[in-house]
């Protein structure tokens, strides 16, 4: 049984594309802020509870720089596009389709790599609380939940809850 060359070439193109896309992963996002500084409470005190009101909620945005394109996406896209373009037509039509596949694949591969390696934006929230004793405390949280400015809150060992 003879397997057609086009079928083998198309299968190899699909496998190469799958293998190359599995290697791409987005850059991780790291929390870069260490604010607010919260001194550790002495252990002899036991549970530490404060009460207050939410004074402010602000959005904190941090952005990780993108790594740009390395050219690997263009090369891989050009190879896959050339293999797929070579499957179309006969004679000079096949040559034109192969060239178009290489150029189109390279452009598409470079675009995909650029979007995957682009900058990432991370949002968190800073909840400022005025305590009943007149002090201010600030907490960086991933989401303010149902807290709104003016809400009465309880701070129990660094955990904020509505009161």
C-alpha cells in the first residue's frame, strides 16, 4: 500500500504546527509591590481585632514588559506555510502557492508570537481603612469583593470583613 506524498506532507505539517504551538507559554505575572508594611503583632497579645470604615479603594495596575518577537514564530510559520502551499496546484502554480504560503505563514507566525509575548497588565486593589482610633491601614487585595467606601469593617488579624 503506497501512501500519497501529499498526505504525508500534510500530516507532517500539522504535527510540526502542533509541536511548535505547545512550546509557547505566556510570561508569568509577579506581584511587585510590598506595600503596605504591616509590622508583626506580638504573640503575647492573642487575637488582634480593630474596627473602622473604608476610606478609599483604588485600582493598582502593574504591567510586565513584553519580550517582543525573536523571529522563531516567523520561521516556524514560514515552514508550515511553505509546506501547505506546496500541496496546491501544479508546475508554476505550485511554486507561486509555495512562495505565498511561506510569506503568509511567516507574517502570521510573527504576529502570533508578538501577541503571546506582548506586555501583560495585572490589576489589584488597595483598600484604605480609617480605624476607630484615628489611624489608617491599607491592604492590597486581588479583589475588594463587596466592600464599598463608607462600609463599616472589622480587621481581624489582617483579614478585612464587613461589620
